[in-house]
C-alpha cells in the first residue's frame, strides 16, 4: 500500500506539490508519531508487505484468461452514473456478507464492491472468520485451492510481527487493528453471460490505533480488478489483480488522535454496496 514518494524539500512538502497531513499535538500514538522520511518509508514497506503477500497468494493457482476490457468507438472511455440505479438492493447474507445478486452487470458490480470490503477486512486475520469469507466470496473450486495458501500467509509470525500484530493475528493490548476498504466506484470492463470483469476503485485504512502504536492508521488508494463467474445462482470471485491509485491530492488536515480514530472505527459500521 503505497503512500507515495516522500522525497521532498524542507518543511515536509515534496517537490511535486503534494500537501502534508498535520499531526495533532501531544504525540497521540504514544510517542510513536512518524517523524521524517525514514519512519514513513518504513510504514510504506510494512503495508506494502500486506499487498504483495496477499496478491502473490491470489495468483498462486491462477489460470490464464483472454478476457479484455470492452472498448468504445472513441478513445475516451464511456462513464456511467454511480448514483443508485433504482434496482432493489440485495436482502440476503451469507456469513454476514451480502449475497444473492442479480444476474446482471450491475449485480456483478455490487458483488465486487461488497466482496472487496470482506476480503480487505481485519476479520481475514481470524482463521475461522477467514474461512467463512473465502468460502462465501470465491467460486467453490477456487476457494478450496486458496484456503491453505491463505492460512499459511496469515499465520506467518514474521509477517504478523511486521504489521504489529501478535502471533494469533490479534492487536496488542490497548490497541485496535484497523483494516477497512471503502469503495468509491465500480465499472464493468468485460461482460458475458456468466463471466464478468469488474474494477473497484477504493480507499483503504490500515494500521494500529492506540497507545504505543508503531504503525498508525494510514490511508491508501487502489483499484482492484475482480473476475467473477455466475455459479450457484450468484456472482463469485475467480481471480483478482490490484494496482495503485488513482490517488487524490491530500489536504492539509490535522490527523486525529489515536482515541478518536479508535472510537470512529468502533462506532461507524461498514456499508452494503449496491448500484
């Protein structure tokens, strides 16, 4: 999860014109406030480990595909409204995840957005919950192949230590682990009767809030391309690919304290996404 290049001039402002985030007074993260380029780059490396590790697992048993993005008659890509379409949202869930999507391109977009939220959640670090998520969002034949690899990755002690978690994947005492994806928009890039490719653009919150946190919660932006198959009367994931951005210019806002961040994560629940 890249936070961008921080080679800059004095005062923390990079030559590219990117604005900075102001930290609140009083070392809100127990004295663990990031100071200067070295610690920021360290956070980039740590968060990047998560992306690379999980992406590598996702491709471990990947099959080839000739699917290509749909192209219009002009060089400028066509856009569609991101406002609610009027279609009835899904009203069923499996393992707490919205399921039962329409057999339409819009249904595939809703599925991709909701599945992205589940796959990027902190619950993936709990073995029992991870199994429920994987079995719900992946096609059955894919889920079986993914499960062992994911278990191995999420139980790797070195990996867990690098992101500040304990051996069982939980946050240290007095800290809250935050891993949350917030979709901004979706689009279909390839559509067939039973196979659809959807891109999900989202922002991600990742890190630990609380006293003595060495990995404060940070924001990143990504686009993930999901390949979906219609199976068992629902859309299921068969593969995905992630890339950085598009990343907006950051505003000069003061970062919240660890207490405020923890409170926000605990009080603001996630959303069900449907077009």
